[in-house]
C-alpha cells in the first residue's frame, strides 16, 4: 500500500487518510475519493491531501477484517459476526455463556502482520447475550491479501461459546442465630439466571449437618448450590460433611481465587454441588462465578482446573469483607 500526500488533482480513486473540512461538512477519512469529493476539496482550497492507495494484491481494510473475522468465528454456534466498518468486525454473543479460546491460534494470527489484529475477552470469560467476544481490527487502510490469508488460516475456529447444559439450580441457605439469613440470595439467583438457567427453588434450613443433608438429597435442581450462615473453614466442616451424609462426595475444598477461597466443589449422583463462601452474597466478580459458569456449561472444572485459577485470581475487594486483605500498614 502506498501512503502519503498527493496533489488533489491526483487523488481520485484513492482513500482519504485524514478527515478534511469542505463546504458541505466534514469529508470523513476512509472515503474513496471520487469526482464529487475532489471537487469539494478543490472548492475548499485544499491543494494536497494525504491518501492511501492499495497495491495489487492488497485487500481493503473492511474486506480484510471480514475475512479474518469469519475465519475466527467459523460458524461457531451462539456467536455472530457484525458488519465491517472502518477496518473492524466485532464478534458478538447471541446467548449467555462462557467464551472458549484457542489462545495459541490467536497469538499466531497476531504475529502474521502488525496491521492485522485480533483482540478477545479472556479465556473462559462469562458473557451475556449481546456482549462482545472479540474484535478484528485492520489498522491500515489496506494489507496484503497473503497476510490476511495466513492469519485466517491459523485462527480458523479459535473462538467458540459454551452455553449452559444444565437447565436449573437449587439454592440451599443455612440459618443460624445472628447470621445473615437470606441476605445475598438475589445475587446468587442473578448468577444462575445470567447463565440462561432457572432457579428450581430456594430452601432455608438450620446450620446443622442433618437438616442440610436432607435438603441436599431433596434438591430438585440439576445443580445444587449451598450458601452457609457460617464460613466453611475446613473440608470436614458442616456443609461438606452434610454433602457426604447425603451420599455425595467432596472433590475440592478451597480455591486460589480471592474472593472465593472457601468455595468447595462436590457431586451427589449426577448433580454438581457448589458450596458458596459468604462473600458470594456480594454481586461483584467472585471465584464462584468462574466455577459456576464452567460447571453449568459442562466445561472441565475439577481440582486441577481450580488449582490453575490463581494467576489472575486476585479479584476486586468487596465492601462486605469483615477482614480486609490489606493490613494496618497498607
């Protein structure tokens, strides 16, 4: 691609690189200059303009962005590419779910040519319907078609959307004298609904092993969530023991995500069970969001996956935390 200033008389057919003021308003950058635009520039007193001209073998920015975006998408269910504009095409989620990426493929595409770029949300990012999954941006007005073809080849199918495989969840809240009661139930329900699931019911019972075990066994939802009145501070505390008493098992207690450290993950029959820390009563981003989203969408989420969440697992401080992580010295 050739780029630089040229006399207005020689600019016809070129792409205007910088917006220019003319009598009828502002002539926007990116427009292909035709006779009318040349006349308007000349009438406004412009003697030269900065333009871009594509070389043989170049692709216009919009065509290049569209080709790469469609390769990246590759027809993945639940994702739709938008229209090309100013060298950009966005990939949008049509449903709530979890974004799954081939990071190596995306990195390889970004290494092909500096003017050919792909930006995405983080891997396993929970997204709402209408949210942006990725954006392809061609930085220059045109790029070599061969580079676009290479980038499209390595990035093909690198983005997909996992959606909820479970339809319902039950929430069990334990209560104790002086405890928080049902505070935070709305925040938990919002997490469930935000994944495209429905609440099968909310049960409240005493913070004791036997009644909690009964509620776990009787829960109608396909996923069982437990929110306890008192923090679960040991793998053999009330809630994990209640799960075992109900015939289930605990697969992982604790996670390297803060807030979220005291979460536990288990199973009863074919139902996943998630023990929620008290900090999950807050609607802010929480380790429980990561675990619930992966579990709901049928993505791997066992001990190994939870152990790998520490990098990036230091999340926002929540105002309800009784013991802030920052000590008296700051």
